[in-house]
């Protein structure tokens, strides 16, 4: 799959659904007006003009600073879902997977 983001774009897989922090369950709040929160995303592709971020890193993104899910077929014909992230919504970067966040496999 040879998709490249246009300038000032980040493609990433965003954490969705319920999340557990210890014994506390954070319910899915997507598309609701209450309980909104930032979400972690694993970076898949980065535009050439973004030199502060690399594929495979994790980013914490402000609520609502991503697009709806984009679905494409990978090289094996499987559906792959990702989001376009607004670079101005990135709050922090981690080289390591955050605790209590499920890992995701990124296509090549």
C-alpha cells in the first residue's frame, strides 16, 4: 500500500472503544457531548514536511482533532482503518506504547 499523506498531514490508527485504567472502565465517548477525552494513536505515515514525528511512534491527540475513519485495502486485500490527524492537535509523543492501550499492527 503506497499511500503518502499530503503536506501537514499525519495518518494514524486511533484507539477507539472502551478503555480500562486499572479497575476503572472509561466508556467510549466518541460522538457524544460529555466525557470527551484525548486519545492515543499509533502513527502510520507522516507527510515529508513533518520532521518531528516518525512512523511507529505514539501520539496523544486532543479530542476531535481527527477525521472519521478512512478504510482502504492493504496489499493482502484486508480492510485497514486509519484516521487523518491534525498536527496542531498532537499534545505529546511517545516512542513506547502507553500503558492500558492496545497495540496495533500497521501495514507496510
